């Protein structure tokens, strides 16, 4: 792999400039106003895959945003890795909280990133991490060092629930046939302590609407007699959790997989500084479920959170009204054995039961996803572990993540393969938030590590031993 690394070093500035160009396109999948930009990004990804050495590159139409595919087949007898990533990004709102324009990437010095970091929406999630794979392939093809077959599937709807991905995979099951899926859409503990994500929480995401009178009402004339949907909604939401952090929906915890004491002990051996955690977030204390550590609260326990709440008048000055409607978006992160459809039904039934007679309640399910756990005793995991050990100089720690990537269970159910979650971001990269960023060191570390995964995976699949000193 020496020639591969030399190629990466020689093309370092170009690799960086190309990513910056990709980040300038506002591929916000949630907002129809950006549909043209999402399509433009798909075309840019396809162009990059072709330049990297992919064949049969296609921008596949769906009922929503396109899915880009391509492949580099070197020998049908060799194992095949399917690389998944997404080119769509979260909305940049609230824009005013960004220190620089979200789609005008800039490189700044920031704590935790010795070489600086790229600040832009999508820098880490997932354009930067997805593009590492494109550049890794280029480095391997240009140096004639591709150890196995590599396929790509890069979608544009991950941030809105991958609504068209399942149908696409089922329709193209044969073309997507592989031995393992490789994804870089997760994080590591730190640049000194690498880790591999071995578990993901599932997701149930809903929108609720509370309706009162048939119109906004004067708060002086009607206040005190007519239900205020915002007040009612606030009361209903506050009743969903107890002071101990437990979710009070009946039967919510019935299927929760309880983690053994031994696993919990091993999990808490990961380096974690609670004081630094609070200092980084500028909070006085944490407020999770009682009886669990922060590492456990954010990985092996389910959650319920309000992601947005609105209604009534929020403009400048005062307007004294009782709003006719109030709304909220609520997400529930789920753990192994919890079924998102079941949880959504339980939430809907319970939430409607909380409504007083003076209002009407509507619950609209949005996207969801199943939780997933990746075993650490497989050839695929060992290859990823060895690859990161090679480039970081330390064996990565297996770690469960609090986030959700619904496609992992989708791959297992349809393609019958496991997924390796080999991410290179940091939890402090502010994904989904203003000032999202991705370390330059992390970007190039990913490009350097990915080729080793292919080399070691191919070797281990054939029964060979891997020598990290080579």
C-alpha cells in the first residue's frame, strides 16, 4: 500500500479542493426548494466515481432524489464490498448561528483538530466521509492496487428517512450483491483513541398537532375559558417522561434488550471525561435516565425528545392570541428488540389519551428505523479493526452509537449481509447543528485507512494472515 499512500500525499491539495467544491452545493433533501441542487450533487458524485475508476456509473431516478451507483470489478472470484454513503445534507437552519455561511466552506483552527477543520453543512455528515471512499478508490486504481471488487451506492435521501432506498435495493438486489457493506457515517472516540461503531439505535419519528378553536382568538376576550393548544401541548409533552428520566408510555420498555453487567462494565472502560463533556457543551449537569452513565444513556437506552415545537405568534413585538393549533416534532431513539412501528402505535395511543376534551389531537408518523448490532467476531470486523490499528497505531475500541442509520437493518434483511460502520468523524463535529465541521486530519486518515480494509478483508477471506508490520 506504499504506492497508494504516496498517491494520496501527492494529490492531497486536489483531494481537499474537490471536497470543498462538493460542499458548496446545498443538497438539502428535506426542502423542495433545493431539489435542483440535490440533483446537481448526484451528478457531481457520479462524475467523481467515474474519474476514480468506477464502471457502470449511473444516476438512478427514484420517486424522490437520485441514487448513484457504480462498481469496480477486478475478479469475480474475489470478495465484493458495497460502499454506502449519502450526499444529501440536513437543513442549515438556524442560519444566524453559523460563524460562516454553511455552503461556503472554510478551513479554521479548532480544538481537537491539529490540521484545522472544514466548516460547512455536510462536511462530516456525510459528504466528507462519503468522499473519502471515492478518493481511496482513485488512489488504488491509479496505482493498480485494487484488492477486491468494490461497488458504490450513494443516496440522496438519508436525512429524510431513505424512503425510496428499500424499493431500489429490492429491485436491484442482484446488481448490489456483495459480501459486506462498508459505511463511514459514524464517529471515533478521539483522534488518539480510534473506535468502530458496533451498535446503532433505531428511530420512531412523529409529528403531533393539537387543535383548539376554529381560529386564533384574542387572549383577553377568550383566555381562561377556551383551551390554548400551546399550553395543552406543553402539558402533554411534559407528562411523557418522569423525573427519573423514564418514558411513561405504557409498554414502551417491554421489548428493550437489557445489557449485561459485564457488557456495561466494558462499555464504561472507554475513555470519557464527564467534566470535559459538560465543559464542551457549556452545561452545568446532565439529565439522562437515572441509574445509567452518560455512555449508557446515549447508546443502550431508548429516548424521547422534542425536536421542534411551534404555534401562535413568534414575530417581532407582541400579538396576544390563543393559537388555533400547536405542533411538535418528536423523535424516539430505540434499542435492540424495539420495533419502530410498534413504538409509534404505542406513542400515538398514549398521546391521544392525554388530550383534554377541549382539543383535538393528530399524530402523523414520519420515518423510522430498526436498531442494529454488529458482531465483533467476524472477518469483516477484524479487517476493519486491523486497518484502523495500522493507520492509528492503536487497536480500535468497539463502541455502540446513540445515532440511527436505518439502512443497516435494511441491508441485513434484503441483501443478507452485515455492515461495517467505520467512521472517522468526532462527536464534537456538530453534525446536524450550526458550524458543522470535519477535521482535515480525519478526512485524510479515512482515505488512508480504507484501502487497508480492502487489503486485509481480501486476505482474511482467503485464509491468509495479516502482518501489520508489512
